[in-house]
């Protein structure tokens, strides 16, 4: 009888995990998914209610697995996101598949607090990240120069920079747009802001802002940049000891020998580039490959690199997608010239057979920076005044998925990350 009792106790102990192993919700991110972009919003809101979420790297193209909750199921239904109810035995099958293949489970811990660096007069449709966040219904705060210089960035886990010019040259639109109302208004707003904050030049204010952002990253912040905020950020840092702004921008002469005074040690991602000093040339530096990209045209594709989910989960998270190819799209900075990228920086995507790197990632101090070139992944050539991109027509956009991968990236459990 005693041996029978012992056997019964062992059986009960073995059954406990099965009894408490409840159904889960799987949000697939492969080609079966109806709305990839809103799926990220569901995952984000699940974090808000403190649900247990696993990001299944390389399993059905980066699917999300979470504890069953009627609120999450309702969220999927309302937002047109495909979900599946997964039984305990099916969950074990998923874990087995992940263990036996180039896949990994990453636990997401908390909903990151998001800041987007944009001026008060910005148009919501003119920033791809803002478009993605609003479409996915992920909340964000708007910050600008005064907020940054007051130290408010430390309230946030993730910061986005888009088509901002950190050199104080207003995007180098002087040659084509200097007589337009929008350009004059941008100059006025920036000059008034600089004066109010105690700077005699917009370029000096932008440098101060760039340095605070750099400190934010070094202390553990996650920074994601697109378009001209990628190259002008590093150009601004490199030119901290010289003047690259023509008098049409700030009223005094630039330093003709500025290129010999660039300090690449201050840059996060780039080195060995030259600054374009001509104010009539719509280009900041030799980092950008827009001219070559324009020649290649819209039929070009960007290739995402393939990473080991088990040994390189960080870059693997950032490239999760339902396709390895993304349509090319241009911007003020359309891509990065390969020979200007520091050796410490990890390349995530390129235009194969060319000098163009489209997507990169690096570490700085305790934080990270990720640069995605181009302006709008679903608008090959986005011009000033063009109509907004309607993401309801691009629910499965692989380019916008790259953006939203970055939004969830700070939520990953840190001890799971290996770089």
C-alpha cells in the first residue's frame, strides 16, 4: 500500500504541469496574417495588461505566443488581426520545433514608453514611424528640442528620429524651396527656438540636442532613426569643431577646410565621409547613395540578412519578416555607402551587388542605435506636399514591419539578448 501511495503521488506531480498548462493565443506573422502591422499593436497592448508574451523568432516569420486572455482575443477581432487558439499539446509541438531549428523564444517584459522627436507643426502623415504607431494604435509622446535639453528623454525607453536635419541646414532645401511658405516657416520656428534656448545659431542648438541624445543612448536608451536623421545626426556630431553651414543658413561664412576637421570619433555609425558644403546641392555628405539609388529605379529590392536566432537574437528580432526582400524606397538619405560605415556596426540589410546598405544596428554604452534609410517604405519617392500614405492599403508591408520590430525591441528580456 505504501508503494502504491508513493506511485500515486509521483503520477499527480507529473500531471500538475499538464493540468495547469492552459490554452494560448498565437498571432501568426507569416503570409496567413491579415494585418501584420496591427498585430504589433495587439502585442503591445497585451504587454500593457501584463500578459506573458513570447516572440517566436523565425517561427512562422516572427509570430507572437501569449497566455489566453479574452481581452486579447477581442482586441484581435476588433482590429482584424488573425489569431489562433493553441492547445497545450500544440504549444509543446511549437517549442519542440523551435528547439530543433534556427528559431528562438524571446520573452517580452513590458510595454516600452515611446517618444518621437518631431516639431509642433509636423504633419502626422509625413513621418513613417508616426504613421505606423497610429495605425497600430501604439501610444507615443511628442518631444522636441526644448524637451530634449530639459532632460525629458530619460522618461522614455525608445526614441525615434526621422527627417530632421541635425546640421542646422534645414534639410538642404535652400536651392529648391527657399521661397516656399513651408520652408520660411521652418526657418522661423527653428531660429526662434534657438534664440529662446540661448543659442545664437540653429546649428549649435541641434548639436546640443544631438549630444543629449547621445548621452541618452549611452545610458541605456534605444534610438531608431530614419531618413535624414540617420546621416545628419552623425554629420552634426563629426563637425562639432568646425562650421559647415553656408551663410544662407546662419548669416556667416562656413569653414572652407571643414572636411579636414571632421571628428569621426564622435560618430555612432559612420566615418571617412566628406561633407557637401555647396548650399545649392541637395545632399549633406558622401554617406548617402540617393543618386545611385535613383538610377537603379523602383524595381530594386533590399535584401534582409539572415541571422541565427539562438546566437544572434538581437539582429534576428530586427529583421523578422514574412519576406527576405523589401521594395526599395528613397528619402533625403536613401541608403548608406558601405565604405563609410564603422567596422563595429552590424549590417542588417543591403541592396545586393551595390554599395548601398539600407539598415544597420550598433551598440553605444548601455544602449543601441538602429538606422533604417529612406523616408516611407510604401512610397518610392515621397515629395513635399504629396498625399499621405494610407496604411490600410498596406497592412502587410514588410518595410513597415521593420519599423515595428524596432518598437517592440526594447520590450525583450535583456538577459536573452546576445550581441
